[in-house]
C-alpha cells in the first residue's frame, strides 16, 4: 500500500487525470451498463408475457365456434392465419380432451433456442361440457434483439464518450504540465539536485521552489480556525494532615512506602474519574477535573474522587498501621470566569491559578479529618436531582455573600451511593493487582465513610 501511494504521488498530472477517467469509465461499465442490461432483459420478458396472454385469449375466441361445429378445416385456417400474420407466434395447436393433437400450425422459421421460446396454454370448456386445450408458442428473439440493439448502442456511445474524455484529459494534463514546468524553471531553485527533481511531480517541485518566495509557509493555514468552547473545571485539594508527624516518626523506607501507596491510590482514582494531578505544595495534592463534552458532571466526579481517596486511604492505614489522614477542599476554577482580556494573558492565568490553589490550601486547613469543604458556588452548580447533600458551617466565611459561604459535604443520594460502591469495588480490585506493597482491603471496613460524622 505504501509503495502504491508513493507511486501515485510521483505520477504526473497528465497520468493522474487519465487514471481518473479510466477509473470512472470502469465503474460506469460495471454498474450502469450492467443495470441497463438486466433492466432490458426484464422488460423483454414482461412484454413477451403480456403479448402471450393477449394472443392466447384471442385464439380462444377464434377457435370456439369451429370446435362447437367440429369444423377442422376452419380451425386449421385460423391457426395458419395466426402463425403466418403474427411474427412472434412460432406455433399454435389445439388438443382434444384426451390430450391428443387435433390441429397444429408451425411457422416456417423454427425458434433458434429454447431460451427464447415461451409456451402459453389455455383451457377451453365448450357449452357441451367438453374441455379442450389451446397451446401457443412465442419466439421472443425479435424483442430480445431490439433490446440488445438498445444496449449495444448505449455501450458504444458510452465508450466513444469515454474515449473523448480520455483524449481531452491527456491533452489538458499535458498542457497544464508544460505550463507548470515553465513556471518551475523560471523560479530559483537547486538545479544540481536532478534526482530529486525527477522523483517528485511537477506540482510538488513548483511548491518547493515557490515556498522561499512566500511571506508565510505554504503549509500554514491562514484562515482563522474556530475556537473551541472553553470548558468548566474544578480543583480539589487533598491535604495530608498528619504528614509532618509521619515524617518525624517513620523511617525513610516506611515513609516512602506510605507515600508511594498514596500515589498509587491517586493514580488509579484519577484514571476512573478523569482527574488530572497538578503540582503539590503545602502538604497538599491538587487535582483538576474538567467538564468533558457531553458530560458536565465534573463536580460529581471530584466529590466521588474525594470519597474514594478517603475510603481507600483509611483502609490502607488500618491494614498497615500507618497512613495519611486526609482533609479536602473543592472549588470552581475561576480562570474561565475572569474577563476575556485577562484570560488571554498567560501570566494572569498563572496568577489566578496560584491564588485558587492557595485558597484551597487554606480551606483544607479548616476541615476535620476525612471531611470535604466547599463554597456556595459549587453547591449551586450541582442540580438538586443529583441527590448530593451539603451542610452550611456557621462561623466560617462571609455570610453576606452566598457564594463565599462554606459548606460541608454530608452524603450522597441513594442512586449515587449504589454507583459509588460499584466504583469503589472496581478501585479495590485494581489496587489489589499491585504487588508492591502487597495489600488487600480490610473485610471489616465499611463500604462508605460517613463524612458528616
């Protein structure tokens, strides 16, 4: 396939146009002419069937009186006239009630093949109760021949048209190639590299020579691209409350093992809830959750991530006897809420992000172990039908402003609770696959932490 692509790229413009015409011609012959052939055959069979039915009923009316009067001579005259004066009728016959032949007339030219011969039989019951049979044989060769004349005429006209288009494409491609060659020869370029000039087509060679003369590279799209809509995001701060105590009392290897296990928990949780780990500072780990297109439940993913980290870290601490005690804070990323002029400045975006993380770090200091604190902005963005409950904390925040008031996450709704338990079981299975350190969750631990307690 790669060899074919390289060969097509090296082909000249004239050959490309001729190849395109050849492909279109082949497709036309395979599809349209085939459909025309089958359609004409179908019409031939239909016309033969209709003509045979009509002639059979006409013959029945003509032979009724001669059969009643037992007039064989008149019957033979009727059959002869029908065969002689009707071109498609090859044979006409009348059979007695015992299926023996009574009269028959056969055309002078026999039918060529059995495929073009069509036999029609009709039963005739006379008034005296006798049942006769009339047989009519048609030769559809004439109709089929007329249909084939139409088919071959259309085929010849199509071939002539494609030959004309093929010749026109050859002349046009040659003319354009000569003009492009002249333009390429007039432009400055590396004349010594003859091998490279022969391996590429004339359009690529012209682009290569004209590129140094352009103000902008030819590969750069100068049309303005549509800017993608900016998506909302939130930041979650996870504070290790007892990290200084662990650093003071644990050995280096044990501390490394505890922190490495915490890193594994964060990585596995972020993989499930689509979180991004930012740089940590002030005994905090910062996670960012972005609203993906078609899924705006980024706040629910952040809260579920906090609950999973709390539960898994508590199980790890109960199992190994030492672990981090966590407290969390959640807020909306304010960078998208700033003025558009400031949002386009990278320095001001970094300043706003630094202020957000500092605010999160300060809020996490107010939370008790295993708690999650947030502000009114987060609470208002979560729909009521989500079933997530918060409690307002008295004495924290500015009560004159609902957005700056601090809230404590209380509990999940029943539907979200069931979903979270399945997610937590999945995370436990993923973490149990790690061999270093070998750890299994405690069977006595509760499936979900009661945060409000």
